[in-house]
């Protein structure tokens, strides 16, 4: 039986109508399934020192100019394509241990990094995808406080995959805590979506607007990686303006990875 205690959960389908002050001192979960959340989790799992999300290419150039070139990578995409002059795009398959271990990665994407930048003054900010679903839910259960899920969306519009992932987070959390979850309308909608089409994640990604675009561009392999529920036991958390691994995250050792 549920207790009488209540946790408020709000979902926003895009960050377009949010500003930094609305998110200040809040507990935030940023979801960008295709592909920033998955790529960030993969990079940190494979030994990246830190991820610095930024919202513009100009910010990437400015920040990278003040860091040591041999330990800094410029990474990200515009309209799913790697930006000219960058070291990496936004495919999680690029972020191997050999490439990222020990590196600081300045990261700019069309949707995900901008959502993270908006939440930089949050009390807690974590990055979520299907790949680290349980790590996110465990963190929220321990946090035991109201939180907001911000879906990165697609160019300030609703996107299916982020909303289904948000629904999975809420549904799973509801099974592991005794509190009653008080959901806003958007949160209710994500739970309904998850119940309807959330069982076949890869199929859902392939049928989504952005998933179809990525497949057409040759990134079908990325969809398979992004669809793997709980493939990574890592939790990216924002400290200041930087994403690092939560202390409870598990990284493969260099020996294990070989």
C-alpha cells in the first residue's frame, strides 16, 4: 500500500518555454535518447574525464581555446551531422575507450546540450536515456524529492522517444518507492505512451521521426545502442557546468575493456 507522502513529478516535452530561473535549485532529469544522453553515458563509461555541454558552436571554440589541445575533444552535431572541424560527432559508437579515456569533451548538439545548459543552475541535474534507466531511477528513489523531467525534443518540438523514456522512468520509480507520485498532464501522457508502445523500444525508435532520419543517414547502429535498456550502470551528473560520473557509477577497468 502506498503511503500518504507525495512526490511531484513534472514533465516538459521540450525546453523551449523554460528558462534557467525556472529550473534553478530544482531536481532535473534531462532526456535526449537520440542521441546525446546515450553518447554522454557511453563516453563517461569509457573513461572520459568530463563532458562540458554547450549550446553554441562559438562556445565550443571559445572553451577549447582555453584548454590543453591534447586532452580536449570537440564533439557534437548539427542536424545529425558532425560539425566541420570537430573531433567527434554524436554517435555513441565513436566514443570508444581508446578515443575518450582521460579526455575532456566539449559537447554541442542540436537539442540535448542546450537543454542541459538551461539546467546548469539546478540543485541536481542528471542525464537519462534507456541505456542507464535503472541508474536514474535508483538516484531518484534515493533523492526522495520532487523532480522535473525535461525532454530535449526535436528543434523545440515534441519527440516520441524522449517522452516514452520519461514514461519508463516514472513507471519504474512508481514500483520502487512508497510515495504517491503527483504527475502533471505531460507526465501522465508519457506514462500512457510508455504503456502503449514502450515494450518494443527499438521498434519505437525506428518508427520515430528522428529515428527514421538517422536510419536514412546510415546511423541504424546508433538506434540499436540507444535502445539497449540498462546496458550502462552509469549516471552523468552536472557539477557546475560540467558532467561527470556519479560516485556510484561503474566504469569498466582498462583491463576489463581489453
